[in-house]
C-alpha cells in the first residue's frame, strides 16, 4: 500500500504589503496598495486593511482609489521581497528538500519523509510558521493535506496567520460543500459557465460525467472530474524549472472590432507585468497568442539578446500584432515570456503554463 503523502502549502499573508508595513511602521493599520497610483497602473498587492474596501491585486490603481479614497500607494521593492523570500525558503529546506516554490510568497512542501523526523505535518507547519515570524518578522498561513490542490485550498481557510488541515477521511464532504469558484483552475468565467449549468459547488459538479465535462470544458474537464473526487496526482517538484511566464484571457464575447483589441491586450499586459514582478523573473522571447472564433490558434514571437524592459515588451506586442492581418472575431489573446533568466535568479518554478486571466 502506498504511503499517504503529507503536503504543506505555505502562503505568506499579504506578503508585499506586510513587508512594507514591517519596514515602515507608520504604515501599520493603514489601507495600503503596493504598485499603481490613483491615475494608472495596477495594484500588485493590498494590505488586509485595504481588502476590507474591496481593493485587491490586479485591480487598476484608479479603481482601487475609488473603492478606498484614503488608500496609501507605495512603490514595490522587489529586491527586498526576493531577499526575504530567500530567507523564508531557507527555513523550508531545514525541514525537507522537496520544496516547490510557486512565487516569492508561496510554496509546496512534501514532508512525508522529513529532516526533523516529525510524523505530524500539522506540527511541522506550525513550527515553520513560528520560525518565519521569529526570524523574518512576517505572518504566514498554511494548509495541510494529502495532495497539492487540497493543501492549497486549506491554506485559505484560516487566513491570515492560521492553518488548516484536510484529512483524507474529511476530503469528500469538504469538496462537496466547496463553492465552485474556490476550486483550483476555475476562474470567474468558468465559474459563471458552470453556474449556468446548475453547478454551484462540489456536490453539483460531482453529478456530471467525465464525458459531459470534457465535452463542455475540453481538457480541463478531466481535471475538474478528478479534483472534486480528491484526485490530484501532481507531486511536489523541487527541480522543475518554469519554461515560460504568461497570461491570457478568453473573452466572454468574441472581439469583432479592431478597436477592441488594444484595450484587451493592455489589460492582459498589465497582468503579465504583475506576474513578472511577483516571480522576479524575465524572459528574452516575447510571444503573442491568438485564438480565433473557430478555435484555430496562431502564435507570433520575437527573441532579443538582452532581457527587454516593460516598454520594449509592449512595443514588441504591438509589432507582433501588426505582423499580418488578424481575422475577426478574436476569442482569446495571450502574452508570454520565455527564455527566462531562471538560472541567473536561481529560482525553480513549475512547467510551462498559459494562465487564465479574468479581468475586473
């Protein structure tokens, strides 16, 4: 019989904002946005005080200021965030070598076999959070379960500064009650599509066959069919290096007019910039992905000798857009970076993945 895995997902609480409040005590207790300003730009992170007003990451600075008129904006300091992230990661490695960072502020740890000889993943998670607080000065939340999806879901249950465990015997009931938008891989657009089919929670999702889900949601149908049954076989991959960093959006309605393309691409570009800053990496190859109304996909790329800055990336996107006439209507746009500087940054990330981005 296979040993049940013990997976911990550690997620720093409002990481960027918490770092700013730690370094600048005068910001403690104030609604804070890292990144953006009242006129333009995108919020990279929001403090819990700001979240009470509906401010959150990936929101435009202008919208954030409307939601919270007394919101304080600060410029991000990514070198500082990376410095602290490395300190946190060093703590992880004292407990296990099976550490899979997802970004600067979260990671999976497989502690089935661990360096401290503690059979309790719950106690290990508690000790890790205690060490982070004492040595780095920040709060972290944790989720514990037998697979990555459940561990990641559990880490949100008692945020901030808490932890939760989902045991194998409790997983089925937990998943059946879980709102559909809380499932990994289900964003706003997919959630709305599911709700139109009468799928509002895990119990509803479980009633549909694999054939039905695959027909309606393509390859993702198998993922949805499995995770609602507690099946998520992806292992913690400590040495897997990300091949690309990207963002894309499938539009609720196809874009039929050229004047709709630029605003749509700009919104995706802002999300890509946020992910670049959060991960602390960059790439030399810029790719534009286009899916048309008939589901045909075209990609166009350009590679540079040096890593392009944000302005150069956007100029390249415009150049790729104008390479040849696009067919209307457009169903999806995606922007990606590859040939990443992961070796220079000595960071390890997951496999190549086009990440769904659903704007405000």
